[in-house]
C-alpha cells in the first residue's frame, strides 16, 4: 500500500514539474521574439510519458523479481534467459516523444475524385 502512495506521489510531482516547465518555456519564447508566431506545444507526449513511466517501472520491477526467481530455481544455470527477461522488460524508450506519436498514426490515403480521374484520362 505504501508503494502505491509513493508511486502516486511521484506521478503528481512529475506532472507538476512538466506543467511548470512548459509555462517557463512559453514565457521564454514570447519574451525572445515579439513578432514571431506563437509555437504550438503539444501536451500529449508529456501526458503519455507521465502515464507510461510509472507503469513501465512497475513492469520492470516485476520482471526483475521474476527473473531472480527463475535464476534461483535454475541454480544460476539459466543466467542468459534471466538477463533476456530483464532486457525485454526494461529496455527501450521510457519517454514518449512527438515523433513516436506521429509514427504511430497511419499515413493518410490520397483521395481522388471522379473528376480528377476523368481529367487524367483525357
């Protein structure tokens, strides 16, 4: 139960820091160039990272626990398999970037009208 409280506290602190830093970034942009167009900041990567990091931490911890049990029951003979379990559970990017979100979207299909097809045939 205490672990859940600490995880919730960590997520709340992370979200508070992300929000405060985003305000600082916007303030710096507007003070630097008055005539420049205002940049659009996408909050989705920060929100997805704030949800993803605690979940990945729990899964990584559980995976480490299971790998250590696996090592104990195999008397240390299956070290490579336990290391692979840990690598699969804990490796990879933990922070979501805007590029990851853009890559996950399917490309837009080009729609052609009947008029365009008739013009092409002429």
